[in-house]
C-alpha cells in the first residue's frame, strides 16, 4: 500500500486519522481508534458552524420536482422472480440529489391496486413541515390507490439520507432509495474526493410482505426467517438451484453481479453508504481497500479508518476509498450479515473495477470473495460504535444536562396469545387517526390519553431473562415540553427465546447526541453516567442498541410535531417496538387537509 | 329411480316439470326443456305478488348484528398453503341468515395491514341505502386498515344471495360468502323440502392476487392463468406432487374431501348454490341425483330439471335434490370448468353421504368421479340459459317497451401498450372519488363528464375479429332518467387472440328481466327483437353473455343511486369491462360521512 496522506491540506490539520503506513491487512481496530485526536477548540467549532449557515443562507435555493408512480412490478433482484413495490418501475427508486437549502417536492401517485402507501424521508428533520414526515398513522393518513399526495420539504443540511415506505411492513417490499444533499457552491467540505457513488444495502425475502406480517401476528407466531439474499444497489446473489423450477433464472441481466464503481488508479472516491435492511445488521467491505469514515447520518465525523464498516438499518455513512491497489485486476465489495447467524443468507456481492489499460473491467476478481468478520463478535461492533466522534469543527454544542430522562426497556411479551415487543410494557399500535391530526385538533378519544411510563423497574428487572410479566397493546404518547432536553437510555433485554439481539433505533424529526453504549444494565443512580461522552458526541438519527447492552442519547425537543422513535427492524416495529413523542403540537402550522381522511379525521379539512 | 312427484300438492298445479319417470342417466335437455308449460295467468300472478308483499309488511322484522374482522390468514383450501383474506379467520366467511324484511348490520373491521377493503352484498338492491352497496370507487371510499365501516341494509326479498370483496381484484383472495333470506313465518314457498344446505363454488390460484393484477397491467401482458383448483364450500383438490416441497400437504384436515350434506333416504333437500368464481364458468352435478331448479338470483323460476347445472360467477340457484338412490353407498358432487379448457384445473369434489344403517358415511363413493360435459359445447349452455322462465305465480310484470336502448359491445383493445377490455370503446377505471359522492355533491371534475356512447357501430363492426381500433381509458357515466325503462343488449366479440368467451354480467342495485340470448350479432333494426321473451322473462341480477352471442336485458331505473354493471370475471372488470349507471342521484338521502375521505371527498361530511 502506498503512502496516503489524504486531505491534510484541506483541513484545519491534525484532526484526521492518517493511516499512511498501515497496510489494509494489518489494520487493528484498537490501534486505529486509539490514535484519534480529541476536539479541543469548541469556540472555533461554533464559529465554523455559524459561517456554514451564513453561506447556506446566501446560496440560491432550488426547488426540485419529482413525480413518482408507485406500483408493483415483477422483479428479479437476486434472480428469483418476485413482486416488488417500485418507484417509476424501479426498486430501489431513483436517488434524489439536491443542494443544502433546496426544496424537494415529490408528487407520489399510488398506483398499487388495493394497498396504501406513505413515504418517509429518513434523516430529514422536517422543520416546519412535520406533516411531511411520511409515517402513516403518526403524521398522515396513508395515500390511497388512485390518489396523489405531494410531499414538500427543505433539505436543510448536507449529507446522506434515505427514503422508504413507512406503512405497515411495506418497506420490506422494496420501496426505498437514497437522498444526497451536497454543500452549496463555494463551501468546502472537510475532505475531498474525485467522484462520488451511492451504495444502498438491503436484505431480501422470497415470501411476500403479507406472508411475513401474517406470520408475525399469528398464534402460533411465525418469524420472518432469515433473508434469502443481501442486496447491494438492488442486486443480490441467490443460488437458483434452491428455488422451485421456473421461479429463478441466474442469467437474468437484472441480477448480474453489479459494478459498484469503476476506479481510476490514484483517484479518491466518496461512497455514500446507506442501509435499509429490514432485519439484518451488516458488515460492508471492499477487498484490499480500507475506508475512511467521514460522515454519519448527515454529520461530519472525526475521520477514522476501517477495513470494513458495521452498518445498521437506517444508518448512513460516507467513506473515502482510494484506488491505490494493483489496477490489473478487479476487487470484491461485499456485505455480510452480522449479529444473527448468516448461514442461510449469502453475502451481497459487487465489484470494484479498475479502469486500466490491460485490465478487463468485466472480469470477476481472481480472489475468493471476502468472508467478513465472525457474525457473533459483538465486541468489535460495540468498538466501532464507540469510535465515532463528531468532527471537531462541527461539534454541535450539547446542553449540559437533561430536563427529563426516559429509561426505555424492550421486552418481548405474549399478549393475548400473540408475541409482541413492548417498551416499558407497552406495545405500540398506531391509532386509526394519525397522532399529528388527533393531537393538533384535540381529539382526545383518538389515541390513548394515559402517558406511557418514563421508567421501567430497573432495580428488579433482570435483563438476561425473558420478561416475567405481560404487557399491553396501546397508542400512548410521551408529551415533551417544547425546547426541553431529553435523555433516553435504551435498555436491551432478552427475547422470549432468551436471546438478545441488535436493535437500531431511529428518531424522526431530530438528531440526537450519542452519549454512549454500555454493557449489561444501565444504572441511573450509579456510575453508568460517567461512561458517557459529553464533550464531542456525534449526532445521529439512528443508533444501534447492542445485544446485552444499553445506549444513551440526548436530544432537544425543539421541533413542533409528533415524532416516532422506533427500532428500524421492520418485524420489530411491526410487533410494537416503538414510542411516540409529542412536542409543541400547538405551535405546528395549519395542517394540510391532504394528510386527513382516515379514522376520525374523516370530514376534517 | 323411484317415482318422484314432488310438490304437486303445494303448488297451483301443473307448472312443475315433473320427471317422475325420467332416469338420471336418460335426461335429455331438449326433451326436458321442451315440456315446460307457459305462464298464462298474469293477473293471478300479480295478485300473488301483492299478497306476498302484504305478508312481508306484517311480519316482525329483526335486526341482525355482525362484527367481522377482515384479516389475512395462511390457509390450505386445496392443500397448498397460501394467504387468504378471511372473515373472522375463515374463508369463505360465515353465511348470513335472515328473514325477508330483516335488517342486516355488519361492522367490518379491516385488520389487513396495508390493504383496504369493501364488501358488496351481491343481489341486495340496497333500496334507500345506495351507499351500502360496497363498491369502492362507486358507492364508497375503501375501508382503511384499522378502521371499522358499518354496512346496514334491508333484505327485502327471500332468496339466495352472495357477498364478496369489491375492491380491485381482492375477491380473488377469498373474502366471500353467502346470504340466505328466508320467507317469513306463515308464507309458503312454491316448493317444499326437508332440509336446506348452501353450496358455494369458487376457483383458486396459488399466485397471489397482487401477482395476478400486476401481470394484467404489465406490458407484455401476463394473464392470470387457469385456476389451480375449484373449490366447493372452500375446499378443493390439488395434486401436491406438483407443488414445491413444503408448500402442499395432502393430509391437512382443511383440504379433506368435504361432505356436501348427509342424505336421509326419501328426504328432499334444497341446495342453495352460488358461484363466486373469479374466472371459471362451471357445471355442477351430483352423481345419480338430478336437480330441480326452483330459484335463480332470488326469483322463483318455473321449475326445470337438470342432470347438472351450468352456473356463472355471480349467479345463484336453488335446486331440489331427492335422496332416492341406493343408500348403501355415497355419491360424488362435482364442479367442472366449462367454456375454457379445463385441462389444467382439476374438478372440485365433494361427497353426498347417505345416512343409512350399513353405509359408511366417510367412505368415498365406489365410482369414478363424474367427468362433466364437453367444456366447449356452448350450445347446451345457451340452451340452459334459454330454459329459465319466471315461475308463473311470480312473474314480475315487465314494461312493454324501453325508453332507451344501450347496445354495449365488448372489445379487447391495446391502449398505451396495455391490453384492456372496453365497452363501446371505453375501458372503465374508477375515479379516486366515489361516483356516488361526486355526483350527489356535484363535483364535476371528479369523474368524466362526457357520457359514453349508447351504441357502437353495429353496422360495420365485425364481432368475430379483434377490435380494429384503439379505445380509451376513462370514468364516464350513463345518466338514466329516474323511472325510465332501459334495454341493454350486451354484444360479445372476439378478444385480441381472436377467441370469444363467456362474460357473466352483473347489475348492481336492480334486477333485470332477461329478454333473451342470441347467436352472432344483434341487429337492432331487424328481427332480433322478435327472439325476445316479453311474456314470462325471469328476473336476475347476473346473466351470462355467451361466446359469439348477445344477451338482452331490460330494467327499470327506479333506484336512486349510482350502480355498477360489469362482467363478473375479476380479471375482466379489472381490465375495464364495466359501465356505470346513475339514476336520480339527487333523490338519494343524505350520504353518511363514513363513505367519504378519499380522493376529492377528503374533508367532506
């Protein structure tokens, strides 16, 4: 590996982790993460943030109009032919590209025959437009077949974001894509590159989403099984010999091994990586090419190098990759399941081709595809989570203390014979009337008035055993004081099968500071608080809750609206693993009548 | 076969076709139908109808309340495991039983996850309750997941009716059942029997309704294929060796050979037979037991005997069967596809068991199952259609002439690359706002204002060739003068594959008099009118349009509302084969706000 002293000239200097002498095969996580420099200049950082916003204000904002037809199409993303919910005939849908401050207008025409839809713009905070968050049951009525609903919102920060269906488990069926927001002209990012590419990771089932949902809500419970394949930019690898005849065709062009990008020797590439898996936690790697992580969920991070990236559903990362390997061959890119046994799920595969005289860009790499890390090594995944810090020039100052602390325990419970996930004993079920309409209009009988508990019984609850008691199914809301600071400690515990797993939690309408990750049970009265990073925490909108552990986040409830906070595993939120926050709903502007028409919002306008 | 002089004592005498000496194997259609006696006493008939209504008025009407949860469940109706849309967990749903004049109240709770629904009460005219007809897009907005919609209507006539989903092609997924309306106490029907049973016939696919609909709307067009099985009372026979392993289990109890009924020697049974096939025309027979047809679509008919019954989707018939065969064995009941090649669709099978000392009621019949008639013999099917006359004591007097005549030609057209069915050149697509709401509220931009053509170019159009021109997709309405008499002549023509097939047409909100069936092209200026029966036509709500032929019906547009008239083949109406009638919409009472909320009816109440 050649020396690589990328970006030093374009930064304030010193903040980058340089791995000029580290060979890819010798990257040691502890050594890498141990060299990171702390942020020591908060005032400078604040000034940088201010300049950034001034620059945004003077830039000329554009309005981008899209018209999307949502329909079912027969697709073969992994060679097995199956229906997918598509955007203008494609799954994944088109990448939305805009500049910070621009307005996005998407007219969504539902051309499904009997099924509704709603689209969530994942990572966009929807400031002043809480009705455009796209969560059916929370911020809007679903869009009916034959109808057109127009989402309009401002992309107020640069970064990598996602979009996907947010209605039942519909995301499993394929309606998803990426949003890339670039900085305005004249603004310099804290890194540089020659070209950028998007990498959307997913998992894929051959059973329909209807079968999955029916199994989950049946008694006896039927889990969704492990995915049949992992997708990279909508393509996967399924062994057709395992499928019934006539259903799978390995020679279809739409499941050919995809080219991730074509590398010109010496150039540097920014990969905007997002995961919209329905179940799987992933490890993404490019053979022989370490990655420098520079952005997470729309925030610049203190760059750190990884041989491969752990990424959870709902997260995005931007990484820099330098084309510095032998250009006379091509290289594997791969995604692997971690955190669950991957034996039934072949890795997702793609190719990084070198554009070099004498290299055949269509030739598969000569090496065996990389195998990925041990799937059940939780420690290295926690290590990555703990290695992410805000970029020193982009630290968003965090309030020193919280006004309110929520201790949210997930347990799996059997309620009326059905297996549910509960948070502090409550399994969330959306009411027929969207919360936003019900709360703004004061319809008190449209959702559960009794608030859910802020705390669980952390003194006596044993997290390494299944929940001893039953929970309830309901639609309550945490009402947060507008502008207040809220700490949330997510506490994992074992499911009914006595196993513990990863839950990536996603907060709508906000970013949160990631205070920290810990093992075992968080003790609010004891020294667990001392483990938290209050100096340069990264802001994110999605964060993993690791097995047998806890994750603490802080956010300011400063965005009037009603917002979902939930596990991003489709089966889990379907089983009730989420909570709803309301803040300042009276300050929300006049609701568009287009979000109404269902439940008790019939007849409203 | 023993003598059988059924009912002579309970009728006015002479009107029944008696087949006391005909052996089942010797029934000759021409001979049987040739012996029917004409109705010669219209005044007496009118008096009987009047008495009937007076009796109804004095009877004490009941209100029947039902609560139905609509959900997906994994079912194995033909041993192949597949999702079905169920009513309270069952497919078919429960049989609604009521007495003439009763009120039915069904609270439909949609527990599908992302899919809407609407339920049509097939054959119920919905007088004064046009909003309860249950056609999404015509009479109501669909019922959203999580919502409850309450249907309330009066069953004003005795007879055999049906219910089923009427939203997209959702009926294919299993939401269907029967409605049995009996005469009030003290009223004597024109036949008698010892016991009654329901027989619901269907067809069944292993592909999901989503795959079917996607194929139909794709380019290239993919037809739904022939059904994998025929169902009798929700059970069918699929050869599991043809299915991928793990998907089909021939030993499941829910696909065991069903018992149609248990016969006590010498007793007479009324079978209320309904067909809710999605595609198939059927022939239903009981080995060795001829059937006496006594009711069709809720109207008493001049009884006639058949060895087997041709029945089309949307039709109901009541037949009498006498248990007069050797009671030491059991007998096959079977349904067979006719009108389309049945080679890919095994017959539906059930057993009539004899309760007799020495007979094992669980033993399959010792004979080979009956094979049914030649599937492509159109003539014998037309013959049955022509053999149905009103019962002489129940002839509903028909107006002597029509105020308006519609000549409706079906053609298959390629529109924007997609194959559609059109009626006089228009392929019907429901607007996002239900017609009933749009028209009652005068929302002129919510549907197509230009009326569709009353006539096609019958002088030059060649029905035995595919349509020469393109049609259009639209949502126009035939506006009928309230109280006017309308003749409709349905004219069949060849599809793009140059084949002609059967289309059972169903009219909502009315019964029509069946004026006649003819071969070839109906010529309105010539002697085709002379072929029509204006003396004792049967009234029905569903009538077959036979291959290469025409069917003429007359109805009085006396039911204020907006009503669908369409081919009852799910794939065909999905492809546009229907028209909409409006009559006296201004006279419709205040619309319930529960039917609103979609399209431009958002915000209305």
